[in-house]
């Protein structure tokens, strides 16, 4: 009886959130999962089911979010933590989804102590110890491979980065990883990338990465999972650090 009550309170776990047909259709839809092994897909299915059990995915701005939409968000959100686990997404519970880009008010103080306030249209945002906010239009574009990046992966990378208190491109590193090696790889790559963007050179990675080190980490995480060969070719040291951090090698999945 106690086991039954516990199961009822926690709700369905793991892959039970996805019927076989639903899961097969969803996995086939996502270019992000190209080349994945059956073992990793099974792991992702369970993880995404647990994500839906722990997190609340809800609409805003008049958007009604159904179960199919929640599943699409959950599967993409769990790609970065496939071999890390959902505890890396602790400290927050909500994913808020708007129909399209949303307006966010941002405030900051510059080096001279002058306060600034600006409103920006965003496709995604991650709050410290708060919700992840997504544009449904961009969720679908990323899911179907019709956009360069993936807004869900991007915002989840910010969530991992924020575990150290600030989205500055330095998430908590695993035991055995070198903080100095991480800093050297990312600092050098960020400087090089920013200079290339400033010179107007054509780059293989979204130039939004030049905005600041936090955005560089999030955009490079998108590229790592979606365009691993480009990251490995442009910045092999960064690729190595991301491989160690995420405990995945997306380039290996795609083959030679």
C-alpha cells in the first residue's frame, strides 16, 4: 500500500510519460537526435519523463500548452544532462512558454555607475533560481532543424552556468576537470571569435556568442550538440572541455 501511495503522489516516472508510438515519432522528428544509440535514446526517454514529473511546463501570453508540447520541451531540455542527471536542474521548477518572442526588461549599471534600462525581444531567458522562459515558435524551429540553434538547449546551458551563481561561462566543473584549462580554452576562443565578428568575418557559429562569456558558453553548447564538427574544427580545446563537462561526444555519433 505504501509503495502504491508513493507512486500515486510522485506520478508516472521515466519512459511512462511517453507511449511507444509517441516516443518513436518524437525521436524521429528531432535532427538533434541523429546518430544516437538505442541505449542513449532509452536513457533520454526516461530522463525526459522524469523532467515532466519534476517540472511544470506552462503557457503564457495566451498560449495553451498541451502534453505534446510539454514532451517536445522536455526531450530537448534533457539532452545536455543526459549523462549528468536531473539534479543539475535543481533549484527551479517552471518552464514558461510564450507563443513567440517576448519582451523582457533588463537593467544594469555600467563601469561609471550609470544605471541603464532597456527592453529587448527575446526567444528565451533563464532566471537564477527562477523559470526558464521560451518562445514556442523558436522551440519548434529548433526542434525541426529549421534554425541554426536550439533555444531549449541554449537556456538549459544558462541554467547549468547559473549553478555557480552567475551566467559567466563557468559552470561547476566535475572532479578531475581543470578550472585553469577551462578558462584558457574558453577565454582564448571567446577573444578570437569576438575579433572575427568585429571584423565582419563569416563565422560558422551564431555571432550572438560574441555578446559576453555567458552567451559564448550557451551558444557553444548549442553548437556542440547540433554542429559538433564545426566546434571541433574551429576550437578543438573548447570541444574537449565541453565533451568532458557534458560527458558526451556528439561528433562521434555523427561518424567520420
